[in-house]
């Protein structure tokens, strides 16, 4: 290690120590504190704000895992994080300060002391703690007197705002009912002195002991005006439900709690335009409602009581008036009216003996309007007449309990009669003589016996490869056949062309004949045949008569088709050899004939190539 | 090794419908059960035959009969429909299908079909797609052979020869169009409701509104499939989505 290396190491160490010291100092600068707004006394009807602030020259990431250990308080929302930073000139140096604030919205659960314990705040890698805060909660008075608090995040500009007046009221009609009788529950929000910007439920109750049907509600479209204590309110229906008690006794519709955000005009045109007025949040709770539920009387209860409570009527219709034996006929029975039919049993149907009845299919619907629940339930039976004749359907009966009269009722409807004919058209209809044999009823045809093996392929010959091959073959062969046919016709029409095409074949045939003569040592005949093969080849090829084809004429014809001079020379030499050998006995040696034959074949082949 | 040799056949027998019997034997056993009035047993035998991969109209037809006897209208319609596709010209299949449909709850108004179209369809069904395919093949070969023959003949195309070719091509075109039409009709994707009733919804999912209720045995044309749901339509224009598990595909 050199002296220079030691110097660099010392500088780096000094920088590292300096950085760590700066970090430590920055961490030492951090402060954390918590407070509630507007003050340590709150009421249990209005939410208030809890703020946790971390301040210092540099504030790293701030977080709180969870607000736990709250006494008599619950968290409505949060945390909402805000950050700010500023610079201040002190002497000659510019100093920076920053803060991060986490805000929660809390609500006291009831009057009495409440406490926010010391909170663990994670600031970067450090954990800091706030002081515990003690709060006194008083009973809130929903409405103008207690007044909704300012919006916890609204800031100082809301401090002088007059509180808006909001109420939440629940009503049940009726409060005394029979088991199964629908009860209409409506919750209304009343607001005065501001516009309701947002409404949300806080922990809605479960409504045990009731079968509940929600009813659609549109608060803005259905809002009305109301006057309470001489003060005008805008009334928003925020919930409608139909409650059907399922057991007797005293039942309670528990309190509903809602959080309402109200914005009101300040009268300042600038503030209203740019800041949309002033906002506040209120929490309101309805009073619980007690409902007395009476059991249905046993006296006068019909045996076929359907279980429905309300007021209903029944309609029964057959889908046709005429049918044949074994036809399927639809009987549709609809029950509709005020009340719930979800659990109602099917109406009583006393079908005649000669009609087979299948299990009904059931459909139904429920709707609620104007404080009433309306139900429709339809049963569809399939009837199959078994014998011809007139079938008179007895009335369909539906019994229910009428809560307005406190008595059981029964409604009935006759579906009418049905004329059933035999399975086959009657003799008159078919125009045959009376007494003709007719089928008494229709039935399916009998099963098929096994003859031969079972098929695993089924139809669909077009899916098999052989079918595609049978389609492809004629289509592919068609152009070939057409071309061959045309070629043949052309040869038939053009004799010169035909001779020319046949020339080589004929010449080779004659050379084979010459070869046979050579085998018989018939030299004169051999050379005559070879010479004839060559001459007639040229005559056929040029569509000329072989009679007047001299050496010179043959040479000219070959030259006219571009046959080169050496080949022409070989052709002429071969011809001269043959002519000479026919008359000169010394040249009839066998080996000589084989050379001549080979030469003649090569010449024909070479001439064919030069076409 | 002996133990393995003993276990293997048992395992194979459990995995396949019945290794001991051939499809034909099981089919005959089903027929015997049907004739003895044991319709459930017969239906199970026919189903076993189908598990072999057999595509025979007789099996589908007999299974349709057995399902009808045991009160399963939807399954009966499904198998008669399949039998009608495998043997379009079989009058028993048509008769049974018509009768079983008359016992189903739903009645769908079908658009009126002109008499000539009905006649053509009846003729197409009697012939079936395979016979039409063979006829098309014969006409194709005849037309190609005629063209080649005229190319080889020295006199070429005379007016009479051209008329013969035109007739062959016209006949081939008609048979080909009929074949394609029969195929598209027979191979159209169709489903049959198997449950006593199903709710046909506006979209593929239980959260969608119920448009109408379809009952057992109703035939539905399949238009689309999406994540276990089928978009189906009826001849009267109604359409919606049903769970694929509630219907059987023809």
C-alpha cells in the first residue's frame, strides 16, 4: 500500500463519517406529535379528526400500521397523508423544514371518556411514538343544536361556517304484523341548509328474523320537500326494504347509521365558485323500531293452506281445448297479488283419473312499489289425457291468509274442459267407412334388432380419404387426357408431323431387322437394310419421298435444319459404306457389320438430339 | 408376476365398458332387457355400447326408446335426433322423434316452410348425405370422362356432345348443392335440454337476467360457446345463454 493510497482512504473515511453524522443529526431533528380537531371534547354524533404530524429538516417516509387500542372510538376513514416543506433564511444560511401529516376521521361510540393510546409511527427506519390523547365525548344532538362538525380536512376556512341540519329517520309500516306479512321499511335522509354530496352506510344491521327483499331507490330522483318544526327540509329516500317476519314475537329493526357529507353555500360568490362552498361531515343514526309479530291462527286453517300471507288472485288456463289421446297439454296456473309467494306451495289440482299429471315447473317474480310487495308465481303442469272423451277439469284452488281480515281465504278458478279424441284421426276425418280398424293410441315404434355388425363410422363418406382420392383423380387426369387427345388429333391432321415423329422409331426398327440379317451373315441384305433405315429416316423426318433422296439432297436437308457438318459427314460416310459393301464381297466381314450397325444407331440418336 | 397378471384384466375391465363382451353382445343384451320390460337396464347397456365409440343409428334409436320408457324425455329426444342424423331415411326414427316431441312441454312456433322445400328436404333425408356424395362422384367421373373422350375423338365437340356435357354438369351441380344443403342441415350444431327446466339468460353467467325458461326435450340451435355456457336460439327468434352441462349436444 503506498502513501497515496492511504491518503485516499482517509478522505473516504472522513466523508463516510461526515455522512453518517449528518444522517444522525437529521434524525435527531425529527419530532412527532398528535392532536384532535376541533378539541378534546367531542359529541358522539359527529366525526372528528385525529392528526399525526412528523416534522423536521428532512422527513422520510411516514406510516402507521394500524390504529389499535382506541377506547370508545372507531375509525371512519383515513389515513390521508399531506406533506409540506418551507425554507427560512437565518443569518446567511438557508434552512429547510418539512412536515408530513396523517389524518384520520374518528367517531365516538357513545358518551363518556375516550382515549387514543400512544401510537407507533414508522419514520424511515426509525419508530417514534406519540403522546396518548384523552377525549371527553358528550351525547350528540342530531340536528341544528349539536350541529355537524366541520369536515376534518376542511381547514381554517370552515371555522365560521354555520352547521347544516341533517336527520336520518326510519319508518316501518305496519309495526304489528302476522308471520309472513310483508312490512315496508323506509329510511329517509332529511337535509336543510346545504346539499348532500355523499351518503354512505356505516355497518348496516343484519335484520335477523326477517326475510328481506331490497327495493330499488333513487334518492335524487325521488327527493321531496318536507317541513319539520317550521324548517324546510329536503327529504331523500335512501333505503327501502320489504321485511317479511319469519317467526312470531317481538322483533327489532336495529338502528341504521349513515355518514353524510353536506356542502353548503357561504354567500361568498368567489368562495362558492372556486371552493364549491363549505363542506361538513355528519353521522346520523336511526332509532330502533320494535315490531310485534303474531302467529297465524290455527282456527279455520285449511288443510291445503299454501303458506302465503297477503291478498291474491288465481288464473288457470289450458293451452288448448282439443287434443288427442297421449298429447301433452299445458295447464298454466298463475297466482299474483300483494304479499310474498316465494315459499308458497302449489295450488291444489284435483285432476280427473283419466288424465296423467306430471310435476309442475315453477317460475316467479317479486317487485315492490309504493310501499307494497307484489308477487307472481306460475305453475305449469303437463297433462296427458289417457282416454278419449270430454275431460272437465275441476277448479284449481289456492288458499292464503288475509292479514287485513285476519282470516284464511281461498280463491279458485276453473281451467275449463278439454275434448279428447282418439290417437289417430277419426273415421270421418279420414273419409273411411265406419267400423274400420283404428289405433287406440299412439306409441313409439319398437327397438331395432341386431343384424350384422355395429358400425363405428356412421355416415360421412366425405370425411374418408378414399372419397377425396376419388374426387381428385378425375380432376387431375382431366388436363392430361385433354392434352393427349389434342396431340393425337394434331398428328392425325398433320401427316408430315406424324412421319417426322415416327422417323426415329421406324429407323430403329429397320436397324433391328438389319441386325437379324447380320446374324444370318447376309451381308448384302444387312447393308441394304441399314442404308434404307438411314435414307428413310431423313425422308420421314423431312416428309419427303425416299425415292429421289440422293446423298447431296439428304445433306442439304440436314444442313437446312442446322445439323453440323461432322455429323452430316458421318451420315454420308455410313451410307457410302453400305452402298459400297452391297457390291464389294471383301468387306462382308462380321465385325465390319457390327461397326456399321453401331455407327448407324449413333447417327440416328445424334440426329434426334439435333432436332 | 402372477398377481400382476390377475390384477391387470380386472383393472382393464373396470376402465373399459366391458372387455368380456363385444358391442354386439352388449347390444343384444340391451335388446333382451328392453323386451323383458327392464328399460333402465336396457338403456345402460346401450350407453355401454356407445362408450365403445360405436356410431350406429340402431344403438341411438334403441337408447332413445329406452330413455322414453324410463320417462327421460330430454335424453330420448337427444338420441332420436342422433339416430336421425345417422339414418336420415329411417321412418321409425322420424315417427318416434315426432311422438316424443309431442310429449315435451315446450311448443315453438316454427316458420312456415313452402311445400316444394318440404318435398326436397324429405327426398334429401331419404337419400342421405352418403348416397348423394356417391352420386356426385359418379357424375364428376362421367363429366371428366366425357370431356376427355371428346378431346380424343377427331370430330371434337359437336352440339350434341356439348348438350350431354351441360346435362352432366347441371346434374352434378344440383346433386352437389343438395349434398351440401343436407350436410349443413344434418351437421348443424344442435343441443337438447336434458333437465326438467333451465333458465335461458341474457348472458353467459348466473348474474344475467332470465329471458325465458326452456323445458326438457326442447331443441336449441347452438350459435356460440363461451366458458361453459352456450348461446342458443330458437326458430321463433328467441335466443339466450344456457349452461352447457344442462343440455346434450346432438
